[in-house]
C-alpha cells in the first residue's frame, strides 16, 4: 500500500525526524523479528523518516540500528519495553483480548509506537492481508484497544486529530477508567 499522499501531508508539519532507512536496515529488522513489516510502514521509514516523533506527540519506532532518541522495533519486540526484560514463553503464548471482541496471541504483536505510559501501538501480525498490511491496535497491560485497519489508517487519524491516536478514538471514560491515562 503506497502512502504517498499521507507522507506529503506529514511533510508540511513539525516533527522530530531522522535520516531515512535503507532497504538493508528494513531487512535487518525483519530478520531479527522473523516477520515481514507492512508495506506502508516500510515506505514511511525508507521515504520519510527512520523513526519519528510526529507532531511532537506520537512516536513511530525505527528499523535497523535506530537513532539516539528512537529505538528500533527489534529492541522492544517480545520484550517489556519499559524494562527491556524478555517476555516469558508463557506470556508470548497468552491470548490478548481486544476490547471490542476477539483475541490474538501476544507473540503476534509487533510494537511500532511506544508511549510514556508503558503502552504500545502494535501491528497485529497473525496474518498479512492481501494488501501487504496488518491491522494495528493499542496494547495496554494485557488488553488491546483501538483496532484500526492498518498503519495508514493510524497515520490518517494522527494527521486529522493531531493528538495521541488513542485519545482520538475513545472518550474520556475509556481513556481514564479503562486505560488509566491522565
């Protein structure tokens, strides 16, 4: 999925950006996590920025070695990103429920955006769609929120609202009572 128009919209706003990733850096990360990254995300890191702090409010992780400020995906993949500790085999096999119904094994979640609350936006990589994309969802503790069609839909929500994506998707009751976000 090409996201040229989304990247053009992003280019006109204030962000912390990094040099673009090379195809070798993408391949390195894919090799380390054992999964193909979605095409829209690959385009983001190779044509826009290898990791970024968009609108100065929402992080997007890097590939390859990352940068001084933005870690690569493989550093948080199958780890608790707040501590760096690896997830146990039991934790990886645990079913993580979606707030809106359904579940996925933790092993199929690939984080691409970490936040200060210890939560992460993840690619839900149990199966790659025909368009080369994964759905995305927000992992908070052991529950998934805010399922979106793909990374492009996530970027679109960020551009349209220019606030943390999770706050764009839910009302204050969910944000405060269920997610515990201030």
